[in-house]
């Protein structure tokens, strides 16, 4: 990117500010004049209309992913300036109806076509930009939707007007970019499930070989899975990068997570059991919570669900989650145990000795705006469970008043709710103080992750 482009974009931003400031003074008829769009926007829009008319096409947008706008400004050369515009079109009746146009900003402020990528299918499913070859410009990864769930994947270099195809995957389920060999560039992991019972679920590992993305190795996934729910990247113990594939089974509520990392240059499923051909260490029944770095130590944790004993009169299932980290040999280590209340949006770090000794029940009063979870000491099926801790979410009016009823104490409040606790240490002295309860109580934060 030349200095003229940076200066031009800076001037553009300044012009916008001046245009807005101009609305604050002057004659009355000028005060309400709409600011004019910047020149490069007008130039880009004119170029888009020119191309659309020339190819008799219609503008479309990728269906999913982080890049789902009809027109996307991109920094493809990594200099920190959005010097390229990427637009998507469909040309009905054409042999290759889907078009990806890459425009570059010129010195005179106009936009010119740099590269055109064409594909077959009913829609563009997703698009990503990543430097997978180590060159000066990023490559473009396009997922072409054929029909239903059938998708193909192409990776294209922008070093030619028509785009140079570095990789073509005829059918895939999900893919993820991750630097598994720690060379500073992200490689491509493509997960494919068998269609019609033909073959086994697998993960293919592609790396750039100087001319194209080449298949380096393949790792099996857990036998019997029928869908891949998510594909995430994170670190194992020792800061070893890995990809975590969470999958489901047909006619079962269980989920399994296959953990993939690069060992001796090859993709390896480190959790796969050789006897059962499943990653048994990560199979769980409670699936409302996904793996993530729950203790913020830079290592991904995966939850294993532990069914709690049921108190008398309780029919619902309640679970504790034991959060495990893994090393690059697939050996787990439990670092935290929690109770997750997904319905009310919070979780609580429980003490290690609660497992097997605690039962959970709900004590809601919906009409009063109170939702509550009671933790009780469980001493066997023939004994009545005794409640020692209740955690409340209070909404509606008089929250603060209700948070101090009886022995209740406030944990904290946000814009809509007050969270409180009631501790009965005479039932079971767990050693918890009010301050400690506050430290162990967390709001569930929604973690957004683009999936491909």
C-alpha cells in the first residue's frame, strides 16, 4: 500500500468529520442537508453497478461466517489499510453462476477489477481471507453451496486475474484454520463425514508446499458420529495448538470431542481410544455447555458431565461439570468443577468434595420474579436432603428488598437482575464465606465463534 492510499483514506475520514461538523452551522437550509458520501464510496458504487450490468448479475452475500456482507472492505496485503473491496454476484443461467470480484483502490480514487473467482452452486456459503502461503497478499477461501448441506471448498491466490486455485475439496463438513505446526502461518483442517455409510469420519490436514495447499496427513474421528456441531481452535497444556471437533451421535443425546494436534508433522487424534474408536475421555451426556478456556489460563478445557443424585421428589436431572485440560498425549487433568445454570445465565465453581455428596433442586417463584437453585447435602436415598445454599436470580420490582429477606445477601446487580445467596452453615459448614461465594459466582458470557 503506497503512502498516497493511506493519505487518501485519512483525508476521506477528515472529510466525513468536516461534512458532519458543517451540519452544525451555516444557514438554516444547510443545517439539515445530508452529508455527501465520500468520493471513493461513490466510485466503488459506480464500479459495482458497471460490473453488475456488464455481467447481467445480481448482488448476493455469503450465507454464514464472520464475512457475510454483500460488499466487504479488506486489507489483503496486511499493511493495516482497507485497500480492497470484495463483492459477490450471481449470474442466472451462466455455466459458472457465482462470482467473487476483488477490486483494488487506484491512485486516482477509482476502483479497478483485480481478480475474479467463479464457482458453481446455488449460493456462496462462506468466505474467509487468510495468508496461508506466506506471500504478500492473503488468499481467499470460498465455500460454494451446491444444494442442501452439500458444499465444496476452494482456496484461491489473487496473483492472477482469474484467481489461482491452490486447493479444491469436492465435499466437506466443516473446516478450521489453525497454526498447528507453529510456523507462523495457519494451516487448514477439513472435517468430512461419510455420505451414505461410505467411509469413516476423518480430518484432513493441508499445508502450503510452495505451489499449492497439499494434503499432509489424515486423522480419524470418533466412530459413529453423524454431525459435527463445532470446530474450534485452542491450546493444550504446554501451549500446544490444537483443534477441537465436537460431534453428535444418531439417536443419542451424547456428544464427543475429538482433539487434534500436529505430532511429528502429522495430524493426530490424541483422544481416540484404540479399542472403541471413540474419544471416550470427552464423551458426555449434558451438552448445553461447550468447551472453552473457563479459567482464563490460555488452555482450552472440555467439560465432562457428572449426574447428581436425586433428592426425594425431584424428577429432573442435574449435572456437575468437571473441566479437563489435555496434554499432547491425550492425558487429562481436571482443573475446575462447576454447576452451570444455563436457563438463568450463571455458573458456580463448586468445591471438590461436593461431587457425590450434593444434590440440586429448583425453588422458583415465577410470579414473584424469583428463580432459585438449592444445593442440598445428600446422605443417601433414605435420608432427606438438607439445603445448605440457595442462589437466586431476582427480577421485576423490589429486587433489593427481596435480596435481603431473611438471611439472603446480595452478590451483585446488573441492569435487569439482582443475584443473591442464602447460606445455611448449620446444615453443612462448607467453609464458604459470602466473599468466597461472590468469587465463585459467574455470569455466563456468550462466546461468539464463526463456524465454517
